C-alpha cells in the first residue's frame, strides 16, 4: 500500500510528490478500481430501483401511475 513520506531522503512536499509519483501506478490504480467496480455497479442499480419505487409509491397514493 502507499505510505507517504516513507523515504526520509526528501522531506516536505518533495517527499510527498516523490511518493505519489513512484507509488501510484496504472496497475495499482486499475487494480483497486477493478476490486470496487462490482460494488459501484450494484449501488447504481439499487439507487435507480429505489428512485423508481419511490416514484411509483408516491403516485399510487394519489391514484396516478408515473413509472
């Protein structure tokens, strides 16, 4: 995992920039994104379904169909 300022040769902002540029790679970034992607897809589907369900329930109380 990425640890900031693990290299004591450069302190301050230079150390942070060095750690970020050497620690964050495309493989690491997309590896992390690929692990959380199923969760993101499920949450988008759930929120869409929840929105449609709320709209249907709200319309049903007024005798309307608004899906």
